[in-house]
C-alpha cells in the first residue's frame, strides 16, 4: 500500500515537473519569438519603456537605444505621439523625462511627447501609459523595448485593454551572447509567471519572492 502511494506521488511529481518544463520552454519561445520580429505599424502612439538613467542624468545605453528607435518610428510617420514611461512624476531625472529630452534633441516637437510617470516596474508602466492613452480615446500603441523584454510588456499592456504592436530595438537576437540571452530569457519567464500568479489572485506576499529574480541589477540590460 505504501509503495503504491509512493509510486503515485512520484508519478504526480514527475508530471508536475514535466508540465513545468514544457510551460517554461513555451514561454521562453514566445519571449524570443516576440523579440525576433518588428511588428510596428500605424498606431495612436509609440510607448518607450523606461530604463536606467546614469548618475549624471544621461540616458543609460538601453534608454538611449529605446528612445532613438522610437524617434525613428515617429519620423516614419507610424504614430503622431511618443509616450515616455518610468520614474517619479516631476523628477527631471526620471527615465521618462530623460527620454523626452533626448527625443526633443533629435527633432521631435515637445508637444508631441507625453510622460507616463509614477511607475517603477513594467506593470506600473502599463497602467500609467494605459490610463493616459484611454483618457484620450487612444487604444493602439507601438511598444518599444529590449527584444527579450517585449513579450512580458506586451502581455501587461494587453491587460490594459490596448492593442499592442511590439517593436524591439534589435531583432538580431544572435548578437546577444548565449549566456546573457539565456539569463535574460529566464528572468522574463519568471516575470511572466509572476504576473500570471498575481492576475490569478495569489497574495502579494507569495508572489513577491519572484521579485529579486526579475528586478535585481544585472548585466548590460536593465528591463524595468
């Protein structure tokens, strides 16, 4: 009897492990697939997801690349507005404010740039930008970020009732070192799982254990 119970328990455990592995691999594939294709098309606005700002107030490498990519899409006429996200409202060194200044310096009229601040995570970016857009009757956005960050961001913006067109800063994922790509992909899988658990209603104190894996400082990319 005990052996049967042990075998049943082991079989259940094995099935759980296999299901978890399949789920992980599927999400990882989705992350890389989204980052491999630029799906930018005409939309109401272009959303630049925030990233690190240096201590002297300059945009970090990620923020600079994201902003310049968004400006290029704007100059192609794909959307009439830029929305810069991230940081505390009114802070001249917030990611949103720094991205706006860079966009203005490259020729985008100030009146065509909106700030979605008071956000420190991708989920908060989605809420802040979503509220700003829906208040203006806009419902479609080109979403600009690091390629391996875009799938998580896409899902979070979809949750705000928006139509989203992901536009990665670089679709050549082969240019990312293999170990770094694996690390970033794993981090984004954890982020998507975290968001899914929160949406399912799990208590914050349960899901918060995933926070260090998603938001700890790391490497060359600072997906927020």
